[in-house]
């Protein structure tokens, strides 16, 4: 997946459950020497600057904890949640993380990839809540929803 984003030049966020996971994931991403990124977490004194660098294109990705589950809006942003079944990721956090994607009128979609060891109720609940929110947004915009496309009136 990372190679696809490298080729497409999309910015992306990789969420990890704990600060200790940041370096291991970042070290792996260093194999892709054509893109620049870094790590960010709640006690990082440079976190605002790093987010600014992602927005400006100086960074293509950030490996982050849940600190960026809210407030980051970039066109064409993609998201991966490593260990999405970990207890640190609540249903609400997963919905907020997914909400980072598709926030552009020109690109209202994108990929949210949740990597897990096993499905959990909170993941199912998050998926359903996201589907419901997307359907409501389509209704407001006057676009047929998935549940309406086959309906006959």
C-alpha cells in the first residue's frame, strides 16, 4: 500500500497504538527513500511544525499516535491504522481517524485501512457509524445512498 501512495504522491497518516511503535514503523518507511516523513505524538514539542510540513508537502507522511485523530485536514489524504483492534482505539477514535479522509470537494473519497489481528465489536460499530454518516452526507447533497440506489418509488 505504501508503494502505491509513493507512486500516487498522496499524503498519508499511519496511526499506531503507542509511542513505542512510532520508531519501528518509521524505520520501515525509511526504505522508501523517495518520500520524506517523520513521527509525531502528544509530547512532541515540534508537533505543530510537523503537521505544517505535511500540509505544505515538505513531508508526505506522518507516523502518529491518536494525537492527530482530529483537526488534520488535507486533500487526498489516506490513512492506515496499525493495530486498529488495540484497546487504545475506541469506536469514537476510529470514526474520527477515518474522518481525516475524503475532506475535499475535489476528492470526497479515499482509503482508510484498518489492520487488525481479529475483528472486534468496536471495529464493526465504527464501520457502521461511518457508513451511516456517509449515507447522511449523501442525502444532504442529494446523492442516492447505497440503500436507495435499488429502491423503486
